[in-house]
C-alpha cells in the first residue's frame, strides 16, 4: 500500500485468495473427480466410499449457508452486482452441468488438479479456454448473452 | 483421504468468498477469470490502451507537475490546487463508520494469473501434505479409454456453459446462492440436476 505499486499488491492478495481456495478444494476432496462423482450420483458411483456423497453435499451447503450469513452480517448494503435470471441462465447451466459430470471437475478444481500433478487436467483447462472463447464468438455472431462472473 | 472435515471446508469456503468481496470489492468467481485468459490478447491490448490514457497516480502527478510548470511560466501562481482530483484520491475511501462498499475495478490480468497460480499452488501443497488423488490417477481412470478427449470435451462444455450462464460453481453456487440471487439459484439448481443426471447415466453405462 505504501511503496509497492498497487498492481503488485493486488496480485499478491489474489494469489493468497487463490491459494486459500485451492487448499480448501484440494483438502476437502472437492477437486477429486471420484469424490465429485460420488456426490453427483448420490453415492451410487462404483467405488464411492460410504458417506462421501453426504459429505460433499454438506460441504457445499455449509459453504453457501455460512457465506450467506457472512454477506448478511458484514456486507449489508454493499453494491454487490445482482445476478438476475437471463436467457443464458438455463441453457448455460445445462451445458455446464454436463461438463461437470464428464470431467468430475469444476473450473476452479481443474487448476487445483494441475497443482496436484494431474497432467490430464491440462486437457480440461484447454477445453475450458476453448469453450469460453467459443462463447465469445457466439456472443458476437449469434447475440448470446452472458460473460464470466464479475470475477476475482 | 480427507484432510478437512466438511464443516471446516464449508467455513473456509465461506470465509474465502466473503473475505474476497470485503478485501477486493469484487465477487469471488473463477469462470470470469477463465474467460479473460480465453481472450488473453484482447485483454492485454485493452490494458495497454488503458495504461496509455491519463489515469493512475503517476499520470496524475505528471499532469499536476506540467500544470504547475505552465502556471509558473505563465506567471499565474495562484493557489488553485484544492480543486484538483489529488485531494479526493488521497482521502480514505471508506470511513470507519462502515459506508456501503462500491464495486471495485477489475483486477489486472497479472492479478488473475496470480489467482490461478495460487489455485495450483494450493493443490500442490495438499499433495505434499499427503492427500493425493487415487493412486492410479483419478483423472486418467475417470473416463477410461479416450479420457483426454472426454476431459477436453467436458472442459469445452464447462467453458461455454459457464460463460453463457455468467458464473460457475464458485460464482453462482457459493457467492450467488449465498446472496439468494435468482439467477444464481436457478443456474445452480439446473447445473446440479443436469450433472447428477449425466453422471448417473454415465455411471450406469460404465458398470
């Protein structure tokens, strides 16, 4: 804040937030495709350990619930951007859900997997970049709505 | 092997999401970051153009110095400074009495690169701590033969779908649902249901 240029300070802070998110996703196994598959099949996936599905759903519900509490207590009245229902909300979510099931991975988890030494996650990341770029083209040519979320 | 119990992981995710907003004044999300790197050349060009425009502290200082020099040269050395924007930027933006936070400017591309590197570093630390994925490689075993093609195709759907619905598991699922945003609640319900359906069909086909 004093001597260092603001861009560098911000990059360091964002690296810390990325590190926190990566540690949690890795440490809770939410970046583990087998765990995610157990969650998505409600424990019926072959090889799913008993309790995995419940643990995964409990983690996500706990995260959203406590974050809701945190936003209500600490960020009331703040100008957080609204997230209305748009034309792309449902079709985008259908494609996203299919991608999540195919890869057992959400966008953040793909980068965590890379750090865990799963080189196959490079294919997921390359696909995500290509998909995001395709959406950009489709938005320009076909008038689709949507962008990434306001972002870190 | 799980390192973190579900409640600790949930609490840590919540702290990360809320803390990110309070510190950065931007909602936490990943798909928006991916979208920027999908258009990295355009983003870099935009940053170069923005840095050429006269904004930022350096440009401001230069402009002030230039104006001062002109004033001295022109002999009009009057105290006209208080109207300059320097006074407003020097004042603290948020008084301790908790004024509502405004949405901040987006991070530079370097900041978002650092964010993604941080995600990977988190994965590395978890692995060093001993919590590795399946010994055989969870990803390689995940989709069987042709797994890389499946992962790339799935990634394509994640990238396209995430950008189309304007968020991902983090941005909609946690940050948006926590705030009960209609678009996030609908998006999350639909992508969870679709993912559950597709995973069950795939699981049935495999077993």
